[in-house]
C-alpha cells in the first residue's frame, strides 16, 4: 500500500484530471471506506462518489454522471451488472471497472457484453487498480484533448468560412502533380455553385474563367510553377452558370515538396466585382467632373477673354476720343480766355473736369479688370504688419484726427502681397473715410475662427450703412453715399476691387453695418491659393 | 535760315488739328502731315533722297495708324542709314507698357500721352536742342 503511495510520488501523471469524477459502488462498508481513502490519497483531484448498492449507485450516476464507475458485482438491491447495464444505457461512453471476486467470474461474460472493459480482482491489488485507473484517466484526458482540438478546428473552420463569405474571398489548393483541387465553400459560391456540387479539379477551375482570362491564369500558374514563384495578383472575369459575370482577383503561393520541386499551390480568388464597379463609377465620375471642369474653365477663359478685349477697348479705343475731347476742352479754355467770354471759359473748364472724371473711371475700370486677371504671386504675408503700415500712413496724412487703431498681432497668411496690400488699403481707407465725422474713431483689424475657417475683419464705428443696400456694396460703379458726402472719389470701385482680390485668393467677403454705428467687413482666404492666373 | 519742319504722323483729323494748334503756339516750323504709316514712310524716303529730311526739327508720331503702325514707322526710321538720327516723339492715347518699352528701346525723345500740351511740346523741343 505504501509502495503504491510512493509510486505516485515518483511523479505526477502528465495530465490534468481536474473535473473528472469516479463513482465507487461496494456493499461492504470496510472495503468501501478503505478503497475510498486510498483513492482520495492517490487521486486528490478526482471527485469521488461512493454508494453501497447498485440502486444508490445508479441514482448517484444519474445525478453526477461521473466519467468512471468502479463497481462490485455481487450486491443487494441491485447488482453491479444490472447497474452497469443501466449506466451504459444512459451513457455508452461511461468507463466501468468491475471489481470481482473469483466466484463472480461467471458474470464476466455478461460484463464484457455490456461493455465493462476493465476488471480488478478481489482482494484488491492497489497497484493493479491504480494502473487500470491511470489508463482510463489517460484515455479520458486524451479523448478530451482530441475533442477540444476538434472543437477548435471546427470553430476556426467556421470562422474562416464566415470570414471568406464576408470578404467574398474564396480559397483553393491545387495539387500540381495530378491537378486535383480543393475549393473553399466560398469559392463555390463566388462561382455561382452550390458548395461541393462540382468535383474540384484544375480543369473545372479553369473552365470558370472567360476564354481570354483562362489563358492568362493558366500561363500565370505555369510560369509561377516553372520559376518557383508565387502567382502575383491577376484580375480575371468568370462567368457564372446563370450567365452573370464576376471579376476575381486571383493570387497564389507555391509550395515545394521535400526535393524542392513544385508540389502544391494555395491561392485565393477574391470577388472584387463590386469594388471594381465602384472604381469604375469613381473613374466615370472623375472623368465627368474633369470634363465639366474643362468646360467651365473654357467658359471662364472665354469670359475673361471677353473682359480682356472689353478692357482693351476701354483702355485703347475709348481713351483716344476722351483725350481728343480733353484737347478740345483745353483749346476752348485757352482760346476763350483770350476772347474774354467768361461764361464760355467756365463751361470749358467744367467740361475739362468731366473729362478728367471719365479718365479716372477708365483707370479704375482697368485696374479692376487687372486684379481679376493678373498673375498671382503667392508668398507668406503678415497682414498685421500691412495694416499697421497703412494705418500709420493715414495717421500721418491727417495728424489732427483721433483714431484708435486696434490691430491683432501676427496674422500670417499665404497670398499675393501686392494685391492683399491694395485690398486692405481700400478696407482701412473706407474705415478711415467713414469715421471722419466721429470725434473718437475706432478702427479694428483682427480675426476669429468659425467652424475651422479663419475670418478676418475690419471694423469701424463710423457712418455704417443700411443693410438694405448690402448687395450694392461690392458692385463696381455703385455707391450708397451721395457725392461729396464723404469725399467721394467718383469711381466707386474700391470694394469691387477688394472683392475681386479676395475672390482671386479663393476667399469670400461680406459686410455688416448699421447707419451711424459702424461697419464690419469680413473676409476669408484660401489657406493655399493657387498662383498664376486663369489663362494658363 | 531755311524753312524747317515738324513732321506729324497722325491719322485722326481732330488730333491732327489739335496737335497743329499746339505746334502753332509753340514754334514757327511748317507742319508736314502724313495720314498713315505708309504715307509717312514714303514721304520720309523722298525727303531722305532729296536731303530735305535735314530740315525736320521733330517727328511727332502717333502709334495707332492704319496700314503701317507707328512702331513700324519708327523702326523704319531707325534702320535707315540716312534717317536713323531723326528726333522722334511718340503720341499716344493708350497706356500700353509694352509699346512704351519698344519705343524707348528704338530711341525716342519722349512718350507723350494725348492730348499734347504746349508745355510738353516746349519740353520736347528743348530736349532736342540739347541733343
């Protein structure tokens, strides 16, 4: 007995028995207690149930379903054979060890028939008993391992199959020696077939493809095998039995046999029809968009050209008669001052002033068209510094005026320095002009960020404007103040110029105002405006 | 002293009148008028042949002319062995930078925006005297 205990110390069995239970049925109390103790000592992790006859044993079995049943044969109420039969009926996998006296041997045939595969003779030789139990435990554990392994395999196969189905990715394996193949279920589905409905063979694989692509795939696989290389991705069309077409992305890896010869190819066939269709759609949309851009650009170029020829007309053809008119006005003024007709010379002078005004408008118009079509040179511009310089200029030009300039620091942008300077000159100039009747004028330049867009503003507390004239504000040759009211310069082109410059910088401009409260001009600029001009 | 000329190339009669009026106020020269570039080059060629070109005190040249434009006339003058050093002032009503550069490169006394004034003509004539 101690020997047996020592044997167990020699080393634990290499398996984990936890969770395994043993039902021991024996009517002799002494024997039952003794054996139970020995079992508990040798198999501390084994869950042990004991019963004193077959009926109690069967009840315990029903309750706990232990993996191992060890039973005496000859017992009152229900013998071991009957109980074993009942247990086997419940669970054919139950392992039953019959503990028999020599006198019970007549039962053995019965026992074997039932499926009792192990028996131990009484009086119990523990070494023998433990060796039987060890063997059974080992079988149980191994069976569990195999079961677990199978479960995992099934699980991962299911996972792979789901993944393939979700990804529309079929896989295949090709035996290069005989052309036999193995297709994943999804590959069948991709080909429009019931999984397993066709013998997977190289020829039936090739048959899926459209003739042109069939040759491509065939050559690619042959080349890959010859050169011991993987099959790089090929896009091929297949035809399903219902006639519909799919586009597959086929690629494969080559595996060599022990002698380094090409043996197997494992590949994937990815159904990319929808992706390709989407690509096609995007390409069409892009093409369409490009066509429209080209169309719009040529329309734009046409109107810029029209504008150009119009401004050429103004600057060349119109200037000549205006200059002529000016010449005659001067001649009139000069010659009439000689003849002494005062009224005449007054008219002549006034006519000359009108001519000057016309020339001024022509200049303004030409400037405006120039800003719309000139070439942009994009650099980093410090708007704060530009505004500061402009402010200083105005302050020096009218030192008697009290104007508080509030200028935000270091507002850096990318743009054309010359044009931005002109735009800000107009905006600050307007603010300066329309605050001229304020005792304490205030002109502010700053920015705030709204929904990721930086908005620059020039705000004053001057004359402001009525919002109902808002849409006239940025139009050339339109004014909302009467001539003379605010040293009107006769062209009304400043804000139109600013508008044009801001547009050239991919920005927007708008204004808010209230009569006698002031005006705020807001504008945005594209972070990285396109240099050059429309005509290029 | 023999008669001297101002050679005026101007197609527009009003402009021709206005310029003539100013010339009349400023200097005693006789005005020779060419009404387009072709006429101008032909007349100048004749004056080159009979050496009367020497009596041209100033060429006043409009740029926008029918047939042969002002710049071409100027080119013809500057490429002629005889006429090349004639004093020329350009008259124009357009502010075309390219034209102005080309004229200055060919050699002119002045580039005058119309209308011509007595002051400006006096100035040009004084430049010519210096030269």
